[in-house]
C-alpha cells in the first residue's frame, strides 16, 4: 500500500459499498433456480428463489433467504415447514409465475405445474430436479430478509437432466 496516497488501502477508510454495485457483482453469480413453497390454513404459498444454500449434510440442513416484503413471508414462519423445489431446464414458466413478475399471486400461482402434497404436507413439484422438504429450525431476520434454516426431512429426486439457472438477470439452461 502507498501510505501517502492511500491507494490500495483495504481498511479503515473504505466507503460503504453501494447496493447497485453489490447487485451488479451478484448478477455474475451463476445460481440454480428454485420454487420454495409452504402451506398454512390459508392455503398454499410460494416464491422463486436463487438464494438457497446447503448448510450441512449431518444432519441435512439448508437455508433460504426470503425477502420480508414478499406477501407470503409471515406464512413461511407460521407454517414451520417448507419445500425447496429445484427447477429443471423446461420449468422456466414456473420461475416466472412464482417470481413476482406477473400479476399471478398466492394460491393461483399453483395453476402452473403439477403439484402434490409431500410428506410434510407442503407442495412438491412434479418434474423438479430435486425437492427438499424441510422443517424450519431457525428463522433469523438479517437486513431486509428472513434467513430460513430448514432441517431436510424428505428428498425427492426427479430427472437428472438439464437444469434452470440464473445469470446476468436472465435464465439459462445448463
Ligand atoms: C430468478 C429469481 C430469483 C429470485 N430469488 C429470490 C430469493 O432468493 N429470495 C427472495 O426473497 N426473492 C427472490 N425473488 C423474488 C421473489 O420470487 C418475488 O419477490 C416474490 O415471488 C414476490 O411474491 P409476492 O408477489 O407474493 O409478494 C426472485 C425472483 C426471481 C425471478
């Protein structure tokens, strides 16, 4: 580091990272696309999510980041169970329907795709690459999102064919 100019300084004097720059950098991350679902006494709910990650295989545990502004956010906490459905390449219409980019909301989103009730009573998608049924073990609010940590209690493996991914704010099949 050049002490005089401060060039290359990596501590103390940095400016906060602007959200747009952060989003631009994150748009370069290749991400799998999922539809995360739940069910309460009010019916089924779901949203498209790329912010899904494995936490551990012992015991099988994953996390999902859910924007608290999503209509169904309270339902996910209340239900205490959810399913993470990993989309196949041919399931882009589901990513759109559950992605908040159309006027379709709530239960009516489930008109797209074929759904059945899983072991935990949550909506599981036919033809998904894999579906993970989870029991909510922790929900922590961080910034704008609820981080939902789920213990995986059932896994359904679908066809191991082309998968849907998201990169550069666009869908691609990998
Ligand atoms: C490709 C894609 C990935 C998304 N990933 C996430 C995500 O990881 N977490 C999240 O909270 N919202 C994510 N969203 C946005 C939600 O799907 C969207 O806000 C939600 O469906 C809106 O639901 P509502 O109309 O019921 O409020 C994503 C949307 C798209 C299209």
